[in-house]
């Protein structure tokens, strides 16, 4: 782990032991994964076993009451990679854990054509329409990840709406029911993108900044915390407990503090 990563983990540990443990009211932490490679399947199962034994796992669009005696967690996956169907979904089914998979509808059954960040992602294939439709519906919810996986803020408003509305319509046809959740590719958005997403009919919209969500909070934009099957267990436990919720605050403070010029 890089020094920056170690520093973030240290801060998260301090936050978890002090401010996090003293915060008022139950909160929901939403985790997001990408690939779950075969060599990480056992580690992913260990993570899910921890969630099953120590957390209250709910759907990512949960709006109701939350547990007060344990951490509340939701599980999501971006990109609908084949490895998620092969290695993650069976684990989720064994433990009875709900999850949401966000699908880029323009890449069904094909290797992804967008920029990959990890070696595991670079060898992936997006699940086919038939594979997605066959997922266990009592546990796995489907959401949109646009059509082409673009950086939405770089598109025109008409292009943004097209990516969002077309993907939603395709998924609703595929699944035979309403689809009203969306995860932004790359976590990229601005106020105009959020407006287009709401106009396209999305009820909840997910990005990639860590956030702890209060019980009953129906705000459309929901932050998530990055998770990886390769995360050491101490780091994963901190993520599941919402210990990285300080990061957006730190980012805002960083932008508020301007360098002093001589």
C-alpha cells in the first residue's frame, strides 16, 4: 500500500475509534466493487462472511429504518463484469446478501472498450443480456451504468440524456420491470448531469465519494466507498463501518485552503 493509502487508513482508524463511534443515529455505508477475479474469490467470501456475521446488509436503495446495534452496509458492483457473475453472485447467494449490479448496456457480452484502471479489469468481459436476466432476482437488483460508459460531464446535455434514458429503457425491456437506479461511470458528474439523470427517471444516483447515509434519507445522490476483494481485512472492516466518511470533508477543506504567497 502506498504511503498515501497508509495515511488514509490511519486517519480512518482514528475516525472509527473516535468521531465515528460517537456519531448520532445509525448510518448506511454503500460499498462498490468492480471485478472479482477467481484468485480473489476466497478473499471476497471472507469479506462477505464478515458482513453477514457483523453487519446489517440492505439494498443500495434502502430508505427505511437501519440497525442501531451494528454497521449498516449495501453492496454494489459497477460494470457488470463476467467475474462478478462467476465468483461474486454465488457467494452472495450462499450468504443471502442483496446487491446491485450497474450495467453499461452498450457493451453487453463484449470486452469493455473504456479505460481500465487495474489488470483484473483489463481481461474482463461484460455479462450478456441473458446472463443478467438470469441473475437471482430475490437478491440481485440491476441498475444503469449508461450505454457507453462515458465521462458524462464531457457530453452535451442531449448526449447525456441519451446515454441515461436509452440505458434505462434497454434494462427495463431486459428485466421486465422498472429500473430507477444509476451509477455514474468514473464517478464523473456535475449539476447538469444530475438534472439529466432525474429527468431520465432515476430515483437514486450513485457516485464514488465515501458517505454515511442517515436512516430515512431519500436524497437522490448517494456516495459510495470503494472496496476490493484484495483489501486486507482490517481495511475492509473500516470501510464497512463507514470510517472513510471523512474524505469528502477533507477534500472540501483542501479546496478552501489557498496557498499563502510570499
